[in-house]
C-alpha cells in the first residue's frame, strides 16, 4: 500500500493527501486530478469517487 501511495504522489503532484484504511487508500485532490486518476487506474483497481464534507472530494481505491 505504501508503494502505491508513493507512486501516486510522484505521478500526480496535485494530490493533497493520501490516507490508508483497511484494504483501501483514500486520495484527496482537486476534481481534475481525481478524474485523471480514475481514467488511468480504472482497469487496475476498483474505485469509488466520493464528495466529502464541504468542498473536499476524494477517491477510495479498494485493494
């Protein structure tokens, strides 16, 4: 999980933060970055796009 997290941070410099939960990574970023991640990784991982509290949006990657 840490390896994937580091790789995503390098590839997408607009990621605000990544949090780990059991069997998932939660990626917080602007909408454009989240859509790019969804498009690029949708064939490799199950993902959920979520609107968080306020203006904060994130993707949950299920591992």
